[in-house]
C-alpha cells in the first residue's frame, strides 16, 4: 500500500465514524467539488490529501462497477445506517460483506442493482467502501435497530412482482428492496437443501434483511422485501428466520410465463447461474430448453404449495393486479396509504415496471397467441397440475 493509499484509508475511516462529515461529503455529486471539499476536510484533520488523490478514475464499466471498487476501510462493526451491503464476496480467508454509501436516498429503482449503480455515481461512494467479515456481520447484527419486515414478495417470475414492488415503493415511508444480491448470496449458502435449515443460517438471513431496513432518513414506517423467484425453495429458511412475517406469492397462467422465458430466459433458467440440482432436477443434458424451463417453474410453484399452510401466505394471480395491491396485499402486510399516496401508486402501475419511462402494455393476449400447441401441451404436462393447486389455494383463502 502506497503512502497516498494509506492516507486515503485513514481518511475513509475518519469519514465513516463522523456522521456529519460522511453525510456532507456523500451528498456532493460533482467529482471536482467533492475532491476539493474532501481534501480540505482531510488536511484539517492532519491528513495530507490533495484533490487529485481523491478523484476516482472513470473505468467506463457500465455493468459491474460495484465489483471493481476495493473497499478502503475494514472493520468489525456495522457502518452507519446510510450504508447498505452491495455484495457478499470471498475474502482472503473467509467470506466478507462489502458495503457502500447510499445516503438517505430512497431505493426507487426497479431492482436493487440499479440502486447500487446510482449510489456508485456519487464520488464519496466510489472512493470509500467498507468491508467486514461475514462472521463479524452476524455477531454484531444485534447492535443495530431495524424495521421488522412488513412482508415478503415471492413470485413465479414474469408475473407482476416488479409492478407490485414499484407500486409499494411509491409510498414515501415504505422501504422496498427488490432482489438484492447479498440476500440471494445468503439464501444460497444453504446450497439448495431446504431441509438443512440451521439456526445460524436463519440468523444470517435475518441479519442481512435487517441491514436494509434501518432508518436511513428517519421517517421509514414499512419495509418490504421482494425476493428472487427461486427463493420459494428456501421458504423453510424464511419461516425459521421470520416466523411471523406475512408473505405473498404472485403467479400467472404458466403458458404466458413460459412464452416470456422462451423469448428471454431469466437468470433462474441459466444452469451456470442456478445449477439444476438446486431445483432437484438430477437428469439434465446440459441444453436448457422449454422442457427445462417448465420443470424449473414447476419446482418454484411446488415449493409454495408445500409451504403455504401456515396462514401467513397470500396467493395472487396476475389477473388480479394492480387492484389486488390495494385490496389484498397492503392489508396483508399491514400497510396503509393516503389518497394522494395511492394515486402515486396508481401512476406507478400505469408505467412499465422494468422501464418506468414507458407506459404499461398488457401483453397477455399476445403471449397467448404466440404459444404453439406443442408449448401448451408441454406446459400442461409439467405445470398444469401445480397451477390448478395454486388456484385452489387462492380460491380457498378468498372465500
């Protein structure tokens, strides 16, 4: 480590422990202004840093920028609430949790990764990362306060979960975390064996969720976590970590979901990302096709049927959206909204959830037209039975 790097690390540690300093610097968006202000602060504390030492070079990376920033500060305790975990990674000797500064900005992007990219556009966030061991992360989780989750959103995929999350995120005092990679990393530490649920794994999951529910602005009231589709396989783990938290499962006519996956497969369909044995699929020839996609969807839905008997589950068909967010999901999660807040939610529902700059277009008819007879037969063979079980469960709880 060079002398400048050492001094920079010292300044990062100073800024981390001084809430006034890191919040003041964290709000500066212009790189040159930040460098000047940070340099002045460093010199005032006896740390000789010139403005050019504080300018993080642009690397042109548009995809994985969060993975390219080496944390400048390491510690054993959680950083202030304005910092959020952005990844669980392999350290020199053990797993580590990397954090970055988000300030008080709300997480309004469709996915948490988008919020990470926005945060890392701030010079302070790009300059000063924080790292701690996973062991310390768990051990010091009880030292902090967090909102208890109002509810979890599980989903089949391509069935309105992002729409639901975006509607809830339109409520100004509601924190919505959507498919955060560190939560997925923690879930997958179980290696896809839901029966092997130990207390430490549940404690780790509870800690990671709590990291996103801290009061960053001070007026947060509700906290909703949208999960990845394959997380239904970990429902026993969630039940152990959050025994009283309500959850919703969103699903859709499987023909429409399968058509969508055939157009553009999601990450849950990529064997290199999610090995087939995580779904209990042992026979696989290495080439994912419609049959494989249908098997994956069946396993995702089957896990819900097997774990929906505890009274905390609410099943919602895509056809019920967006109105079910107001009439069913919000009451289930104990969330209320004023007339103006609900109007903001309705506006969110009128936009494309994954590209809010565009208007929402109902694609049910086009997907039904696109489905061939062979695809319909395949869907019925693999998913028809579990889909009817979901519909029966939904009807039973609505009656």
